[in-house]
């Protein structure tokens, strides 16, 4: 059975985030460990961490995901910014270990070098992540790192390929896997509302583990490159599109799904949870494709 949840606030402390998730009927959830638009960090009190871990064990909710700070740029040609980003990612993973969160989600970015050599940007990104994670006996953190796809429009006339590049980066850097954001993927040209689009996506994710789905509708059209999330069923993907995506099968079947839909009104999260649960009820039908074409 697929785990389902939303991104919740930690205002008032980490245990409050757990309470909010439970009140919404979540079975998994995502948080920021601090302000996502600030380099400033405050320590997590030991008692607060113990309380969160204890209450979470009682609730059975999980896995827990921490979304990394938005300021990170691990492929920046500016050494100072890149090193500061490495430091912050280390802190995010350390904070995940303190509260027992299973994963940290990192926006991969375009991995470019300010308009210069894109390949050089990818190398910087990969080496930066490697320096944070370590390998084998030298692995530094219990929490796994997930690389998230971004809303990058495909080259004119070319099929989308950003997920293939993301899967390669995750494997090269030693990440635990990837997080697939449906809005970002749709904006990048992957037509998840169509069988052919899902087959292409499944082929490009071969060899990497999909550990999380950010289930968001899209304000932008297919291939627009627009990173604007919408309520489920109210955007360009639509309810039928999500039915197609959720009913496709491996490598997305039973992967936890978390919504990052707009939160303009108090009823927005409950509305999206209701829609998502209705979609998951339809998902129980047999998989359409058990294995992507080679």
C-alpha cells in the first residue's frame, strides 16, 4: 500500500509537525528542518528530538523526509557558495539523523556553470555530493539523500532527457535514489498523462531507485519549464493524468507520495488529501506495464 502525506510546518517544534500530519490522515510526511530560505541554523534540543522520535514510533508514520534548503547550489562555479552549500547539506543530513528522518530531498538544479560548460557543472555537482556522503565504511550519515528533478524544459524538437541525467547523477554521487516531482516532470516534457510518456519515464529511471514522489499538479503546460504547483486535478496534468501515472506500475508503484500543493486556505491540504486518497483507491487495479521496454 502506498504511503501518502503532505509537507507540514515545524512551527512550534518538530513534534508539532507530527501532530499536523496525523490530523490530516497522513501515513508519511515531509518537513523543512529550518527556514528554507536562510543559511541560519539553530540547534535541535535533545528533548525535542527524543519526543519526536518517541511519538513517531507510537504513530507508525513514516518514512519521514526533510527537504533541503532552497539556497543550495552544489554546482556553482563560485567556490565560496559551493562550499557553503556543501556545509549546509551536511547539516541537513545531520539534522535528519538527530530526529530519525529516513531521507533528505535535494533539488538537483540545472548543474550548469553560469552559462559556461554544463558538463563541468555536472562534475562539480557530483563531486560536491560525493564529498558530503562518503562511501562504504566511510559513509557519514544514516539518512539517505534523494535527488529531485527540476522543471527544465527540453531542448526544442528534442525528447525529454532530464530524468536520465538525474538517475546518472544519483548513481555517480552515491545518493540513495531520486525523488520524482510530477509537476517538474510534466514541465520538463514527460507526458505522465499518456502511456507513451510513462514508458519513456520508466526507461529513463532504470538502474536507479525511485524513493519518493512529489505529487503535484502543474499550472504550466507540458514542456513549459514552469515550476508552478497546482491542486490535484485542477492543473494541466488533471485527474485522468494522475490515474494514468499511479496505475502504471514499476518503478513508481507503492512509492510514498507527498503533496506540495498550494496552501492558501486552511482547507487546501484536506482537499488534496481527499483527492489523493480517491486516486489511490483507483490505483489498486492491476499494473498496466510490469516492465519497461529495453
